[in-house]
């Protein structure tokens, strides 16, 4: 099968289109023919060796954890699926080797769910990691009706889902973004504010009594800087700042979860979750997709198509 792979830790320049053996299909796994794969910052961070302290890697390494595709084969006791089923998923395994930047990938059934019927392959591939991160952050912060939620990096891949999920629960959402993304945030249901110095004052102009929840999807100390805005630090969740735990908040690392994926699919099919695609690239141009992602100004999602 064709795949984009690295022979050692490296950069976008080290990605190459190669021919590799098809992955084996273990018990409780299915083999997926990939239609589209999502691109996330963690892909190039993993490739650089940034996760080497916590995750084993084997080379050649195929990056990618997001997938949308068709079940090609079913392993022993993977009774939930049949050949031909359309699925999507977040395929973070215990070690890095056989990722989703390939024609075929194997997946444990706990990492996938039926693909949302209302989304095309590209849109579906953009949901899993970012959508799960947002959904699990909203759950961890116990967001509910009447809450006022501040979301940092609200126009990004995770943030744009976080806005929609929080709003669907009846929350009021204030989102930080550059001015060029303010109309985009309004279309998702958020009240935009410019990030940077003076953010607390700008938030209090909208919410004089502060906010109930802070969701940090960017890092750089913004969660800590927002402590004075929230009454209960147990309702601060960051996906990028482990130090927030010292202040009583939560550092969240997204988990594969088929039930959460199924809920995201239901939201999409009910019209409560849309996917903004910044750009799509063919598989062979994955390096260009990484360079765009590394620019840090992406609105929504980047995907690879096969």
C-alpha cells in the first residue's frame, strides 16, 4: 500500500511517499480503506520526537490519528462492523507506527464509530481528534445551560467545535480570536474578543461578573491568566498547559472513545455540528499540509484525501 512515512524523527521535509506492507488486523480490529485523513499539530510534533518521552515509536512511521473510510476486512471478534461499513475514528494506539496517512489502516473498534451521514469524507476526517478534544473538555468542565464559557483559540480546529458543543448545551460562549475570524465565530454562535494584553478587561466588558468556565485550546499560559475571571478553578480545562493543575484546573489529553464519536455524529446529523475545512491536500502533499498547520493561523481543519 502507499503511505506517507518517516524513516526517523524529522520534519515535513523528511516525509516521503513509500510502498509498505498492509497492516495486520488483530482481534477486535477492522481494516479501513482510507478515504480521508485529518491533519493535526500533534502529527508533526510526534514526527519531530516531541512525544518520545511518553510514546514508543517504530520506523518507518506513518503519522496520522484521524480517519474516515470504509471497512475492508473484519478481524476476530470485531462483530460490531461488517465489510463495507462507513466509519470514522481517532486511532491513537499505544505506540506510533501505522497511522492514517496511508491507503489502509487497522483500528480497534473502541476507536471508531459509524461515519456521520451528513458529512462527506473530508469533513468526517476533520472531526475525530479535534471534536473529541472539544467534547471531552466540555464534559470535564460540566458545561450546561446558563453557563458563560470563555474559549481560547475559538476559531481553530478544536475551538470551533468547542464553541458549537458548548452552545448546543445552552451555554453563552465568548471566544478569543484574531479580528479576521470574528465573523466566523459569530456564525458558530460565539461572541468574539481579540486575544492578547487586556483580554480580561475585554471579557468583563461582555461579562461583568466573569465567566463560569474557561476552555484553553492554545496554551502559552492563557488558562492561568484567566483564573481571575472564573469563580471555580475546577472548571478550567486546558489541553496544552499541564501547570493549570497546580491552580486547581484540569489538563486534558483526549481519549479515543466510540460512544463520544457516536454522539458527535448525532450532533452533526442533527445540524448542530458543522466542519469548516481550511484546505485539503492529496496524500502525496502531506508535507505542505504540515507547513500550513505549523503556521498557526488555521481556521478549522486541514485534511488529506486519497
